[in-house]
C-alpha cells in the first residue's frame, strides 16, 4: 500500500548517508507533496512544505522509527509542518483552486467541465474545513490510510478519530449539497 524503504537504506538515510537520503526523498516526496497540496491547494506551498519536511527529516536526532512505521512518522512530520504553516497564515488567503483535468479521447468537453467543477467544489470544501477535520479527511479518505494508521499519525484514539471523521464528512456533505452554507 505505502511505498517504503528497506530497513538498511532507511537507517543509512537517517544517519546522514547522502545516497540513502536521496532514495528516501524519491520514496516519500510524492505522498508528502500530495498531503501538502491537499492542505493548501497550491503547488508552490506544497513544494515548500516538502522541502521543510525533508529538512526536518535530515536534522532528525530523536528516536529512530521502525522501518514499517516510518511512513506514519513522515506523514506526522508533514501534517505538523502544514499545521505550523497554517497557523502562521491565520487570516491570510492562500488557497489556489487551480484544477488539473486528465484529458482523454473518451471524455467530452462537457464531462471535463463537470468534473472540473466538482473537483473545484470538493477542493474548496476540504480547504474550508478546520485543520483537524481536513487532516483526517486527507489521510483516511484521500490517501486511504487505515483507521489505526490515521489515528496514530494524528495522535488520536480510534474513537476520537471516527468522531472527527464523521463530523468532517457531515460538514463536507452539507457544503457540497448546498454551496451557499
């Protein structure tokens, strides 16, 4: 499900080996970018968050996570960086709702327009959620992490996670059913 580094490469990367760290960047840059893009809806912000996450991973001196749990650690660092950035920007607009439609010979321009409108509405609805709700929706519903993994990444127990996820989904449903809410 999650692309991971082997234990030896991971240990080398966390101990400063440049080649192994490059492998780590290759392995985790897409999911980090994806999370950051979903949080801010802006490619430049997502790139900045990626760089910040990898700088933190490079400087990480704490307890070394187990290889099978490293992706959770990476997601946690990513979410923390996103939350820190969102706090810095409180009250400032930062959402860029550009949409990227996949072109196909089988899809009509009308299909693309409808898909783009729905994607823009969904992105806007997710962007309007409080950070705690946005985070659980991205990790569980968009990235497809299990409840247990999502709970571990965000630091909630399963019950709290399910409650927040339910509230987030209900809020999204209301926003999508009635865009004026």
